[in-house]
C-alpha cells in the first residue's frame, strides 16, 4: 500500500475567501464564529467581539477535499477550532490532525512565513501539498532545499478561495508522485 501525500489546509484564504468582493460568493454560506485567536485580538465588549468573525465557507468543499487522494490535516491559526467550527460547515470529518504551532505569527529570522518551519517539522519527511494564501517564493525555495520528499506549495488568493483549477492541480500533482 502506498502512503498518500498529506494535504495541509489553511482556513483563511483557501476555505474562507476573506477578501472576496461579494459578501457571499456563489456557493458560499456566511457564518459568524468566535475563534479564540481572533477573539484575543478584539476589544472585549466591542461590537465585533460580540458579533464574531464573519466567515465565508463553501459546504461543497468537504466532499471535494475528501475525494482527493491525500491525507488531510489542518495547518491554520484555528488549530483545533478548525475541527470544531469549520469542519461541520464545509462537510469535513471533525477529527482531522492539527498542526499545533509553537508560536503564532512568530517573526522568522530569514523572512520565511511563520508557518513554514514548524510545518516542515510536522510533515517529518512525508510528501505534502500545502494550500495557503501567505506562501511566498522564499518559502517554496526553503522547502525545496530542506525537505527531501516532494512538496507542492500552492498559494491561494484570499479573494477567490479554492477553485476548480486548484483541485485539478492537486489531483494532477498527487498522480505524478
Ligand atoms: Mg490564511
């Protein structure tokens, strides 16, 4: 049996197109959620603190993601709250593995995205695809130099979220490895 590559999922950007021009893009639902990391940055008692964070999610994405030949895992500041709050809305299992970041938004000495080093460590040499809106060319170069297995870093525009072309790219990449 061949082990499947990992698919490491960011929430804000790929699943929640937070920069979308429309309040509710086609196929998406809008919910208000209270994730801990976001709440910690709001003024207690403020209107936004009470109302919660507006999140756009596509209920079709769960089935599309689980149909891909990957093992899914969360790579998001939502951490375990992705299983609790995001998974039920998009239709993903609520027990996906979660990357627990040692420090959120940590400054990287070499200008890497703060997720890159802990994510590589977590992947522990396994092939992976990673979808995130903050990946840069620097991260792609770093992963190519420091990860011995194949890796696909796929930057997703936060205005659009995951699109059919991204699912096609992920399918092709998994087939080619
Ligand atoms: Mg993001």
